[in-house]
């Protein structure tokens, strides 16, 4: 497996200062940005990623960054170097053209491959990978040209560095060919397939989630050659090459983090809403009920069925008005027919049944304060998960709910969950909060997750700080679910 730190240097020049001597390198800027994002997806630290694009990619900056990384890298570390721009060949050496390159002074204003590898060779790290998308040309004559008359001699690299085991390089084409970009891909063709491989989007080239050098070269060779041949009017040839040597194939990238994220996304996307309820509870003083008459009625001072029934009776207008308003809004917004929407009211309760979900509202005496009432709203029994993403549906319930409850398929032990989290290291991103006198529930917090997770032995719930739409609550739940899947310690909550 890959150990140590991976330092990544990405250089890209699309627009050169000396525009009369160096043509525009189409999509080179996007090449660099897309490749940087691919490395981030693999989990590499941003502080170890250097990106120099256009005006930042001067000769001085490139050399300084290469020297700095070479000096910093340890024996267990890796160095990855990528360049997209013009490649040149002069006086027996290959050069990369920085943004301030001067045509008449190539050795003095450009950076030779030998110089770059010289710094890397002095480094403690003996694992360096070069990706070179240069000696560029165009896709059609006069358009998307990446050509240069001082052709970059890729074949020369194969001979020059055939015995250098500290470095292996991948180049986009042979010396007598042109490296092509394509407007359909918005990238250099070779770089496009390199990015695909690093993002886990290539088929059949990974071994237990690992991308090896031999499989990468075979993939780049086959796909680049075929794409250029099939998508150029002159049936151009572009054959990627690999130079340098290694005692055996080596790991270019561990793509498992991406595959694991894809699996989490799949599980979240496949999540059924049948066990989900959206909730909201509001409380107020009994004297503020619509049917309460001051000076005639008294605010309850005790808990019981009589005061509860009193609250249901005097709050009936709240139930009636909400059911009537919501029924009309749902019929209009979702275009339900008469027999598709079934509203009903009873003492202290009301409901609306639809083909896609059920809505209910109830009023009752507060369990903590006899002089207050609680209005509970619930949205559940989802028969159609797609309804949650419809704007018409969310406009009706735009600010109704602040809590989502998910019924667990299997009962869990709260004490086992607490013990599992408490055995983690102090710097663990997962924390558990509970009352030792009440082990029927606990609260889980996960670093980076906005919402707390309240757990009972049969439910998992999250709450937002304000009432929001069903779609936003579902999104919060999906983020929570992904965070749980990403932490094996919480496996019992899956």
C-alpha cells in the first residue's frame, strides 16, 4: 500500500506571454484544475498539492517549487509532477516551456527535464512519477493547435532515463506525434483519460481498488489512441509512452476512498423513506387558544383527561383551519383529483391522505406544563420518494418541520453504542453525550456534521435549528447517513 506523504506539483500553461512565438494550449488550464480535483478526491492533503497555472507558472516559480518539494520529501514519500503546455527539444535536451519562455533563449528561460529530475534525484524520496502532456499539437488544422516546431522528444526520454529507477514517467505521445486536445472533452485527450483513471471511472483496470503503473499505461495507450483515431478527420495517431524503469509495477493511486464514497452515495441514494417521519412541535399558553374566553375559562393547573379534552375542544379551530388550507394548497400545487386527497378532522386531530404521503396534526396538553398546549405536525408514510424533491411539494411545506425521525430496522443497545464511542481516542471526530441516569437515549456528534444525532433503541433523529422544507431535512438526513457509513464505530446504526 501507499505510505508516507504524496507531494503533487501541477504545472499548466494555456496562454504564454510571448504569444507570437507560443500558440495557445487549449484546455490546459482546465487540465490542471480537473487533475487537482481528482487528487483531492483520492484524499491527498491540499497543503501537499502545488498548482501553478498560467501567470504563476514562471520558470523561477517552477524551479523553486520543485527544489522545495525535493528537499522536504522523505524516503517514504512520493513526488508526482504533472505538466501541460508546450514541450521543446534543443541541443539534446527536453524542455518544458513556462509562461515566460522566450523562443530565442530556450535553455535560459525554459526548464529542462534533466534539471527537474536532478533535483528529484537528490531527494531522499526515490519514488517520483512524471505525467507530461506536452509536445502538443491540434485536433484540426488551424484549431486546437498545441504544436511547436522544436518538437519535444519523448522517445529520447525512454533512452535517457531507462536505468533511472527513482523515476517513472508517462508521456502523452511519441516524439513524431502530436498531443491532441478535444473540445468535446474540454481537456487534452490523454489527460482526460488520466483523470478518468484516477477518479475510479475506468473499467477493469483496478486490482482491489489499486491502480498499478502497468494497468494505467495500458489504459492510457488504448483509450487515447482509439479516441484520437475515431475523432479526428485525418485519423491521427497518438500513442502514449512510459519511460524510466522500476523493478516491478508500482501503485500509482489507491482509489479505494473514491469507491467507498461511491458505495456510501449508492446506499444513501437507495434509501427508502418508508421509515421516515418529519416532525414539528410548537407550544403556547392555553389562554391563547382560539376558543379560550378570558374571564370565563380557566387555564388548567393539573394534568389529566379533562384539561386535555378541554384543550382539544378549544383548539379545534387550529386543526380545522390548517387542514382546510393545506388541502387546498396541496390540490392546487400537486394537481390532485378529488378522490386522491382525503382530509379529515376529529377532536384534537386532523389528517390528509394522498397517493404520495400522509399528513397529520394534533393538539394536546403539554406533559411538562399543564397550562400549555402542544401542536404536533407529522409527515410520513411516503409512498413516492421522488415527491420530496419536487419544488411544488416543498413550497407547500416550506417551513413546517424541524425534526426528522428514522425508525431503525433492528433494535440497538444504547449502552453498547455508548461504550463503542467511548473506547475511541480522545481526538476522535465522534463524541457521545448522555445522562447516566437515563440510558434510554444518547446524542452522537460527528465532526463536520452540522446536526446532532439523537438515538433511542428504535429510532434515530436529527433536528435543525429552524423550521425548514422536507427536502432540506432529507438532505440533512442523507449527510448524516453518509457520515455514519464513513465511521465503522457507528456500524450498528446503519
